[in-house]
C-alpha cells in the first residue's frame, strides 16, 4: 500500500469528519435561529432557510467528497485499499443520512446493515448466513441509536475480514425477554474469542453498546471461530 494513497485516503477521511462537525454546528445554529424566528412569528421562513442550508451541505458532501472517494475506489492498487475507500464512502453516506434526522424502525436498520455487510463480505470472499426471523419486534430507533447499532456490526465484520481467516459469517437476530440478541459467528481462527480490554475498535464497540444500554461479549463460536453477542433493549433507550 503506497504512502501517497494512504495520505490521500486519510485527508479525505479528515475532510469528511470536518464536514460532519460543520454540519452538526450549522444544524444547532439553525435550530436556535428557528426558535428565535418562531418567537417573532417567522416560522415558515425559518424552516425554509434551515431546509435549504441542509440540502446545500448535503449536496456539497455528496458531490465533492463522495466523488473523490469513489475515485479512490477505482484507483486502488489492491483490495485492501479499495475496501478502505469503500468504508470511508459508506461512512460519508451515513453521516449525510443521519444528519437529516430520519429515524427508522429496527427492521429498516437491519436491512441497511445486511446490504452493507453483504457487499463487504462478498468482496472478501466470505459467505453471509443471515438469520432474522419475521416475528422479530420492530420498534422505532432514533438516528443516534441506529448509528450505534450499525457501527457495532461494522466493526465486528471488519475484524472478521481482517483477522479471522473465515469462509462464512452467520448473523442471527432474535428477541428474548424484551431484549434484542444479535449474534455474529464466524468459522475462522477464533482469534477474537478472548477479546482484550484494550484496542480502540473494541473499546468503541463497548462504548456504543453502553449507549444502547446493552452489553457486548466475545465467545468461542459453535463453528470453531468467534461469536460476538450484543444484547440491548428492544425499545430505544430514553
């Protein structure tokens, strides 16, 4: 992997993060402006101005950074570089989507997760066994909790792709005593069964699980690899 390519990818990632923080700041300012204008009787004008500014920022993100990241995907010198660029592009798309403040039901979030990881696993030559029952409850998740759930699964899948030497990943979602039980079990080396407390990725997964009022654990999988088990309330935490 060339240093120049890595520097370009890092620069785009930092730019995407800066856009995200700018978007959050602008949205806070828009909300404050809307409150002031509502008090002055200008509700319609404030709402229209906020919507126009959001759409302008969304368009800038998509057209500028999105195009550059897509260019990195096509210019990648090896599959690892292409996967990194795709991951950055997916992050950018989710920043834009979640910044629009659109909540979703659990079922919709799981559909998005399946589409994303199905593509990543296919690129890595790993089969996906998706087991989500039709009787799984479908509560609403706000954008923050949906993002935490997506990021947990994304990091777990990244670990499988990078370290497990797996051929198959099974993802199973079920309900038990008012809680969602989400299992990710690979048939790889089992290197992650005794996950250490250190490591930025694992710390991030634990922190996100805590934000969901849930618990995450790593165990030896039934297929000889590693099982990641997340449990969380089916109703979004208050």
